[in-house]
């Protein structure tokens, strides 16, 4: 799952102390980390921008709300309406603990919270809002040591995910470097096993998204032994909040973080083109597990084909383009498996002409674009005439109808074995692009 565009992950070390927050020097926010899981917020309202301001998830957790001048607001369940004369809004936000990022995950002095939850944001975008994060006595503030951010009105940017009470560590594998933190309270995690799993996952991701720069990973405990879907906070660098079961002992079977890294390496596509972003992450995740040796070629291709066949059964005769605009679990599954099939087919065509999908995606990521139009243009510039027939086959007709044909080309037999006829096609996918 992705969040709104954000600046990144902010890591604040332990040692938060209470202090009186002064108003920011410019319109915007000053946020101070207090002991006991409380954030103290001072909002300096821009001139002429009173009116409706809202919390994304309502007023739950908001305490001690006041304004200057006093009582110059009307409170509702989701926010406040400020009188024109208001210059400052003050409140505290109490983190709930547990596993819910929206209300503050963690406890025992180590916390993680989605900044979109506690910031009182203008209903209509406001240009030039600043945010100043303060944690008195903090040893670290990442990625910006001064804790100062500018909220972009076009994207309603926020500083993303705050983690405080624990320090970040750096890990690098395969040329891909990440900073990571783990809120380990109540978990049975073995630190050596945890770090070995992270190293393996980074190595896998580096084989398919080597352009990803300095992702910031927060590992959050959840009940049980399973893993949850990652939450992606786009930005430079991006942040990934990855829930892991408190009882997890063996991390070798987990895959969600690998998918999260693939998603974090790509710009966010429009909702109606989710087949592209989700499809790319699905295809790259499986390709990475093959290249790393976690799975064999037969296992990887078999898993891809099985997933696509299951998704096709729920898609009926709807097109991939229609499914990407539709609601429901079946439509969602068909859109990301259908996108993965299109991109697999495209990758085979590109390799046959000396190109590779990962090079195309790297170019789109460098420009901050991920759309069908941008993909079409990039492929056309490299290999004229390739994209149009694939788009017609995969996007316009019944979704996933090309599944068997693509896997026959790769030599995957009905029983899951591999034939020699697809050896060349498989070999073209098995190694990272030589153009890196």
C-alpha cells in the first residue's frame, strides 16, 4: 500500500524531553516529541488561510486543542473551522501503541506514526507551509539533520513516517544501501537472523531495481507470526513500513519487504493505471527471487503462471484497462497479475532486441513518471513498434488471455517442467541487464 507523496522516514533517537514549542518562523508546523508517546504540535496559520483544516483520520488522539486568540474555532469530528483572526493552533497528539501506524505503533519508548495522521492539514492546498521537527537531545534525525521540511501544495507532502526511541542502522548489499530500524518490543526476533534476512532481501532487490537510493525501512511488530503488507512512503529517499509477526523466528519465507522495495523504486501510477505499478512490483519481485537463487526458474515461472490463471478466473471477459478502474478483490488481483503478464511479455520482446524492462523502468523512475503514456514513449524510443501490439493484446481484450502463450514461449510445460525450446528466452531474463 502506498501513502501520499512524502519526504521520507524521520528517525529520532531516544531522550525526548518536554519543552515549550515556539511558533515557527514561517507559516507551518513545529512538532516536538515528548516523553510518554506524545507529539506537541504548534501550527502557525498563514495570513488569509483560516477556514477549514482537517485531520486525515479524525480527532482521535488529539488533546488540549487551543488557538491564539483563544476559542476562535469551531471543532468537528474531523477537524476545525478557524476564525479569520486565528494565527496559531496548538494541540497534542497521543500515540496509541500497538500495530496501527495511523494512531502510533509501538510502545515502551519506541514509536512509529504516520505523519499524515496527526498533522492538521488545510482542506485546500496552501503554498509555502514549513514543518520543523524537534526532538530535544536526539542523537539522530534522518534524512534531514535539521528536521526542516517544505510541504509541497501540489502533493500535500508530509514528512511521512516518524520513528523515535530507536536508532537507525545502515546495511548495504549488491550496491543497494538501506537504513533500517526495528521496533522489537514484545517480539521474539533474533537480531542476527533479522539482519541476515534484510541483507538477503536487499541483495535480491538490487538485481532488479539497482537505481533505488537509500530506502529507509521500519520493521514493526504485529500479532502472530505472519507478515503484513508494506506501506510505502514515496520521496527522496522513500520509506517502507513493514509489519512482521512478533512470533516470527524464520524470516526466509517472507516476501512482502521485497515487494515493498520494488514498489518504492517506482513513481506512483495513477489509480486507473495500477496495473502498471502493481504489475511491475509483482513481476520484479518474482524475477528477483529467481535471480537470487531463492527459487528455480521452474518454480518462479510456475508461481507466476498459477497466479495469473487464478486471477483470470475471477476476471471474466473484462479487459485489464477496465479491471484497473474497478473495485473488489477479484478486479484488484486481475489488474496486478495482468500488469505483470504484460510486462513479462514486454521484457521478452525488449530482450530480443538488446534492451531490458529494468532499463526502461529506471529511465521512468529517473524522470519521476510512471504511466502508460510514459512507458509507451520510452519503449517506442528504444524499440519502435513493439508496445502497440502488446497493449492491444493485454489491455483491450479479456485480461490474462495471453497467459498460456507467454509461458509456452518460455518453455514451461503443463506439468511445470521446462523444455529446451524456451531456454534462450529464459536465459535472457535470468541475469541483470548488462547495460548497468
